[in-house]
C-alpha cells in the first residue's frame, strides 16, 4: 500500500496553542502561509495550523510527525495505524448514504450510497476518500467519483432527482427533509438488492430521525439504521458524498452544454444573473426544468424579467415554508 502523506486534524484552542509553542521551540523552519496561525516545515514535512482550527500535516515525514509528535504530545491519544482497533465499525460491512446539490439553485439533488467492508477500506484510504466538502477541485471530485465506481463495481447507487422531478416532489411533500428521507431510503433499498445481508446503514442526521425509517420498504425494515451528525467521517458516507457530488457536477456540465453558458453552483448573485438570462431567452417556465423553484431566488429572478410565480405551473408556485410569499396588493 502507498503510504499516506497527508493528514488533517481539528484542534481545539488549547491544542492549537500547544502545537504552535512546540513548533516555535523545536527545530522547525517557519513559513508564511495564508489563513494560518502558524506554519513550519522540515525537509520532509510541513505543518500548517489554520485559523479555522484545522491542522494539516503533509510530506513523506508526515506519518512520523503524527505518530511521534502530534498524537502523544498534542492530542494525548494514539490513533494512526490503530483506527480499526479503536473503532471496529469503520471496517465492518455497512452502507453509507449522503447527498449533494441540496443547497444549489440550479441542477438536481443527488443522493448516493456506497458499501464498505474490510476488503475495501484500505483501498479507500489509499485513494484519500474524504467528505466531498473537503475536496475543493471539481475535477478531483469527478475523478475520485469515477475511481470509486470502478472500485465498488455494482456496490453503489446514485439517485438523481432532476429539477422537474424535484419540483413535483416538493409540491407534494412540501419538505426537503421528507424528500431526503425518501431518497436515502431508496438508496438503502437499492444497495440491499446487491448486498442483501448488509447489516447496517449510516447517514447524516437531518430532521426527525424517524423519517428514513418510515420511508423504508420491506427489505430495508430489518437493517440497523444509524443517523448521526458529521457522519461523513465514516468512509462509506464519505464515499457516498463523493459519488453524489460527481453526479451533481456532471449534471451541471450537461446543463451548461445545453444552454451554452457555465451554470454556477450555489445561490450567489452570479447564479441569479445566469438564471435571469436563461429565463429571458426561454421564458419563465424554463425555471421548472432547471432550478429548485421553492427557493426564494426564484422570485428574485422572476421579478427581474417582469414576471411572477403566477406565470409558472403549480409545481413552480410552491415556495419554502421559511419564505412567506407576498401577493401583489390589489389596487
């Protein structure tokens, strides 16, 4: 196996202070890096303590720094090389479920599931599988998604809820959490069709913990369902997050090709500008096919082109409960 040469840890304020003190007093050369409290290096290793509390250790000497300095002197606990012994759940057979695109105005919401066991965990670690939110390059996320699909064979599932379907579902369910629960349950059911004896599924906690359980069908009713915050620390969930991100990014690429313009992520001013241009050219109904219409952003875009939700079909008139739609005053 190729040795891992990059490690990330979240340190509390006290641990940050201890690490900076150690680096300043030790045989480490200080280096300037943006967004860091302090950074230093040796010929084999660089240590960066970021203002966010994230500590990044990189280089061929990184494993030794983690094993002989960071863990015993700063973290006061030994983990590297003992992950499976400390937490046997990591390598036990289970599914991980996660989603992408939930907060993006354009494009689908994609829910993915991935299987892991002791025969797959080392390969995923070697690939540096991690929560897709920590993968800053879209190209890397797509490449890792492709590699994961090759590694897993048929032991994964991707459920893409395109904008038109999404808007119809939202009109019926009136809750993103209910839609997520439905999608997570479908992912578990799909995976059980391939690995029917898998005993457990892990997903991130959202809304009422009973939502996914209620949405499961006969096959899924017997599986142990674990929902917890920051579930992406589990490798199966992290793998699912990458597969979901790949599916979302590829959908945006396809939409970009269709409209001959780069479709941006998120819900920024740039997103509003692009949506406005598309709606001007194709008419307001195009929004039902391209965006999540319950976002308040829809009203802003429609206002820019001199229109309103009344111009949209029923599935485009449904808005988030957190946003109170104001009807035009009668004159």
